[in-house]
C-alpha cells in the first residue's frame, strides 16, 4: 500500500532514480508505516527535510535542492472567528 503522504512529502520527489529509488520501493510503495518520516508525522512531529525513511539523512549536494521551508506536518489549528478580547 502506497504512503498517503506522497503528494506532500518534500523528499518523495527525490526518490526517482538510483539508490534513493530503492527507498521509495521499500517504504513509500510497500511499507510506509516503518518510514521514519511517517512515524514522526503520525506522532505530530515535523521531521527534518533531510530525514530519509530509514532514519539516515540526505547530505551534501543531495540535500541542497530540498526546500527546507516545505515539509509534512500536522494540519494547522483552525483560527478563531472571534478576535481575542471582542466577545
Ligand atoms: S518518505 Fe515516508 S512519509 Fe514520505 S512519502 Fe515516503 S513513506 Fe511517506
């Protein structure tokens, strides 16, 4: 079963070729519940953008093109419709 986070996981697009493609097969496509990123997300923890499914990190040039501002995390809390101090 494919991971439900593939469309918003910042590191998933990097798994198209080479050694990283193996991680996609093992984790994203088949056993995402064992993915270190998925485990953290499920616990409400935003993982580092460079965290790989096996718990290691992308380094050097491999991580340079990752958008460190974009990551998968818990949904934001809804904002209050009443501004503080006006009720
Ligand atoms: S790296 Fe982990 S969280 Fe991201 S798509 Fe793959 S299995 Fe899901």
